[in-house]
C-alpha cells in the first residue's frame, strides 16, 4: 500500500484493519505491519536523543530485512504506484517469497 503522499493516520488505520482481518482469516499467519518497523526505528532514534525522522532508505532496508524472514507478502491495492512497494515486490520475486494481492469487491 502506498504511504508517501497519503494521510498517515488513514494509512495506519487501513493497515491495522487489514492486518487484523488477515490474522482473523488465517489463524496460522503472523502479520508484519510496515508501520511497526517505522515505529521501532523512530523509538530507537528518540531513545538516542535524536528527534529526526528515520531516513526513507533506512526504513526500506529494515523493511526488506524483515521481509526476508517472511514466507509470503500481501500487497494492497495501489501497490503499483509506490516505489517502495515495487522494490518489495522485486525483492519477493528475487527471493522466492510468495505474493498475495488484495482483492476488493
């Protein structure tokens, strides 16, 4: 799901609802929400006394490291318009990670 250029609060809520739905429908799945990666990195900066935002490239690198541990990835509608999502998709293809796509009716 594209995040950059969108309302962060709305995107966080959508990601949280989607994660909850996926976990409800697939009891054996552990869902990783990219916002949690951002939150962890922001907390680490704050703990070090740094009030800046995590750098985009650092966030994407951390995201891909977490993705490396996953068996599958779920791409929400609109992923094609996000450079970060496209890099995640290529990472999945390069590393044999199964991909699922959101389908809305």
